[in-house]
């Protein structure tokens, strides 16, 4: 039987991003998770965390985690603590603090490299910079929110694929889904 480690991966990806970037509140975290999942999908046909993302006004949002920030599931409760923190402009933001240490145990080398790369690329970025990066033309959020006008619509991972790679990655994704179904 195959054990699904996506919850452990999710909790540890959050820990890594919070520990290895500046000012990683809720919005920045959501964008980092989105970039992780969609870039990994474009390379392999599967996401890292298994989260679904929806096209909200400020960009892609993993609604499951959005809902759990204030009331975390057991996996998240054991991994992070969320408090409120004052920002330099007098507003408040969610401050995410790791409770346990990062573990790379369930990640592939590709996943770890991508997490590290994203942390380095967006180390100094603020949430507003991340929002802009997700709103670019020809990106999945833009396709769903602006072109299809599906406000809060599900963003398909297939939108992360380049047309030239589409057929092979879809084939890989279907094989991965069938493999997972056979071992449930």
C-alpha cells in the first residue's frame, strides 16, 4: 500500500518557506506554495502538496489552507503557530511561526531543489510583489480570473503546461492518478 505523505510535505514546505524567506505572512506563503505546486506540475505532471488553488482577486489561494490558518488541522497545529503581527504601516498580518524543525524526509530531490530555488528567488519579496507575479498575462490565474472571468474559480494545473509539453505531461499525470487509485 502506498502511503500519501502530502500533508507532511505541506507542513514542511510551509516551515521551510517561513524559515527561509523574509516577511512570510499568509499571502506570500500562498504564492510560494502556488509557485511550488504549479512549477513542479509543469515538470512532472503532479503537484507537491496536492492543494487546489482558486482565482481570488489577489491571486491564487489554496482555500483549504486559507481556512486552516485561523483553525489549523492536527498536521498544521503540530507544525506551525499563527499569531498577529503589526506591520511597519500600522496594519496587522498573520505571523507564521514554526513549532517543529523542517524535515526533508518525504521530498524528492527535485522538490527540495524547487523549494530552495523559490525561497532564494523570493527571499526579500513582499506579498504585493508576489501578487503581481501571479497576475502576469498567460499565467494560470490570469487565464481563469481575467480571461474566463471565473472569479474564485478553480485554477487547473493543466494551465501550467507549455503547449509543446502538454501531451507528455498529461500522459504522466494520468498514469500517476491511475497508480494512486490502484493503491488506495
